[in-house]
């Protein structure tokens, strides 16, 4: 009897392992009289459909039109090529893939690549990966035989081994690296040329962002300082918050430039501050619940709206010029991981935590309404988009002209959503 229980327990463990790998519930018996019956997992699949038009006011309904899937781990980062024809992804298990968005097939697959970030260079023939420790690898992407990713160079983005945020300039020619020592380094790619290195903060760099025209770089330090730097020289332009001169009451966590580059929205732990450029004058303060914009802060593409979300179960929408709240988008019982605008600004896609849901908000009524009205916005959820039950979404992206929305599954698949055209 004891041996039978031991055999049953070994089978139980095998069943639990299969359950974790396949995401399915598999029963396991306590004895030989209750054998384990393997279950074949059902893989969510949709015939690939190439995007025809951008998702927006004219075509606001989106649905899953394909799945990008290999035996890959959680996707760390993705990048759309300048032409919009290719998508590069880097996953936690070292898989670097370039996908053909015409048919959803993998054009290039490179294994054992330590990549936390991935970028296309100034041209679609250059791919750049950055590891967690700041090691940069440069790759040549070519369809000429033999079709393969060819490493053309590498360098270390940091002068020390300590890593931090990495961002790319709008023209894709520069990478900015922040470190735990407070320094910032600018590199030109694909030349692998260091163009600036400067001490931005006395403590670690927590956030970096280029201005839309690429002339400025904004940095936020862990010590709560916020500074603006000229690009590519790295010379100081403005100190918005000087943590070295006086004690700062609120911690700055992230920031966003307006599309015209004339203002900066700064999220702190209890407010959103709006600063004018180039004067560096604070023109607005929007009070918030604690950490209500700690995950995302973004202007709409036309600059009219400002959106913030974070640790609270709500997404705030404000008029960017007055700070007046024009909408409060409820996320029932959930915090917010990300919120992104459609390129035409008429739609907003929000991803709550823990990632079981996804909401698409139609902002058309909000944009058309008067100052005193509070319209009820139309909202589509995961089911309306055709996303599978049981999936847990890790992140999302709405890049380029907005023809595709990419939703990342924690288990590796990437769901491609496109506009539904009659």
C-alpha cells in the first residue's frame, strides 16, 4: 500500500509539472487505481490577417487578427521597424526574433541573446539589443542569402557595471543610458560612438525621456531631482526640481513631453505638475491620490488631453492646458499598468493589473463635449476584442501609424490586433 502511494505521489508530481507547463488542470491520483490521463493543451490560434488601415476614429473596432508565437519566454521588449513591415522582439529566455507583419512568420531567429531592450536603428537594416547590464549588440538585418542576423559590433553603454533606464531618440540615431551612480551616457548608433557622458544626479537615474524633436533629454534622479539637458552635448539647460538646494516634498516618478515640446508633465507621488519650456516655469498643479500616475503619464497626440494612471483603480483624464479633469475611467478593483493613445487620439487602451482584462475607451464624445459636460464613454473589453480566456497580459504597445496593437502574454505569445474593416 505504501509503495502504491509513493508511485501515486510521483505521478501526481508529474501531473502538477504538466499543469504548470501547459496551463491546464490535470488530475493526479493517489494510487495505481487512479491513473493520470494526459490532456492535450488547446493553443489559441487565429489565421493571420495583414493590417489594412490604422485603428482610430474611422475604424474604432479592433480584434485579434493573428498570434506571434514561438517556444519563447515572456517578451521583454519589442520594436517596430521604420517601414512598419517588421517587428523585433526580445524574450526573457534569450530569443531574438524579427517577424514579418505581412504574414506573421518569423524572418530571423537568434538564440542565446541577452536582451532587455531592443531597437531598430536609423534604418531597418540595423537592430540593436541591450542587456540588463548595459551590453549593446549591433545586428545587421538583411534578406539576402544566407538570411540571418549578423552581429556587426558591440559596446558597453555604461562606464560602470550598474545599469538603469535606456531610451532611444526620435530619429533613432542616439541611445541614452542612465546608471545607478547618477551618470548619463549618450551613444550614436550604429557607429558605436560615445558623444556625451555627464553626471546628471547625485543618486541613481530613475527615468529618461527625449523631447519629440530630439533636442532635449529629461532625467529624473532617485534623489527627486528633475533636470533637462541639451542633446547631443549633454549640457545642462534647466533644473525643474533641484533636490540639492532644498528638501523636495514629493517624489517625481515619470514625465512626458507635450507633442509640440513646449511643456513637460511631471508625475509625483501626489500630483501632476505641468512646466512650460523653455522658461522652466510651473504653470499647473493637478492634485492626485497617492501614486495615481506612477505607471503612465501621456499627452494625447494633439496635445489636448493628459492621461495618468498607476496604483489607484482609475485612469485620470485632464485638459492639458487647464488641468481640469474631464473623465475618470474606472478599473474596478484594479490598479493600472499601462495606458496608450491611438495615433489619432480618439481611442485610449488601458491595461489593468494583474492583466486579466483590457479596456478600449472611445474618446470621441469627450473630445466633442463642452466644458461642463461629463459624457459616458463607450468601452470595449477583452472579449469584444477576441482575446482568449485565461490569458494574463504583461504589457501592450501601439506603435507607428497605429495599424497594429500588440498585447504581450506572460507565457510568451503576442496577440496582434487590427481594425475591423467592413
